[in-house]
C-alpha cells in the first residue's frame, strides 16, 4: 500500500477532508459515513467485494456500478491488505 494522501474539498459551504487510504480508495466522512469508497464515487469497497464474493465477475461489477475494472481490482487489493493486517487471536 502507498502512504495516505489527503486533500480538502469544498462542496457548497461545506469543507470535507478526503483521504486516499490506498490506490483508488478514499475516505471522506461526508460520503457514505466515512466508509472506504472507490475514489471519485460513492461506491463502497465492501459492496464491490460482496458482489465478487456472490459470484459476479470483475467486468460485471464494474459495469453494474459504473467503475473501471481497475477500480474493482483496487478494492480487492485493499480488502486483501486490510485482512492481512488483521490480527485474530483464539479465545481459550
């Protein structure tokens, strides 16, 4: 993953901090309650991953949500990285 970058955007009179947390993946508390989304869209990463898990192919997900196949693969890479960073400990 790359380092996070951020920018402040103004929509009307509201300013929002948009943080790129991975390539093509951003977080903006004014979009989808701050959930990770495909950059420049309101498409949540978890929805993209959920569609892939349900059996939809990359091209189908891209077409369904108006994003590129590269965006779908970026969501998958972000999810893989997030899971790899997770620490799970068994409860005795």
